[in-house]
C-alpha cells in the first residue's frame, strides 16, 4: 500500500480538511510571471572577491620579496573587508574562520544608490 494515498484524506488536528495538492503560495512581492523571467540568471557565474587591503609596490621591491616578507596594507586591523562581485563593491564585512577556511560575515550591504554614485 502506498503511504501517500493513506495520508491524503487525513484531517489535521483542527478538524479542517486541507487539499492534498494545494498549490504553494508564491511570494507576494513578485508579480505573476516575474520569477520565470529571471530563472535564466540563476546559473550565471559571478566572480566574487574579498579585499583585505591594498599596497603600492615598486618593481625593485617586488623582486626582493622572499618568504617572510611583509607588505603593509592601507587598512587597519579591525576595519571591514570589502566584498566585490564582478569588480563592483557590493558589501562589507568581517573575516571569520569556518572549518579551517576563511569566510566573510556581512555587516553592511552597499545600497544601490551608493553603487550608482561610484559609477559616475
């Protein structure tokens, strides 16, 4: 006997029957058909990078580098890291360690208006 058939006509504890094949309600913020228009974007690969800081080096200093060489960056300790998607600043956050790998916990998402200002 199929267990799915035996559960179809069971009544919930409140005594009201529910339709077994009731459609799931969609997010009310989406207009009808909008989801299907954007589905093709979900599999587009994006380049995500996190910037700890920057430094300017001379070629002669670059050639002197060896193991243990320290490069001073322009950011101070504790300052938020920048998250870029396809070379555009999207968010800021703090470094975290997850299962021996580095990650970033987002603390601020850059507003669309701020992103537009940076373009101009």
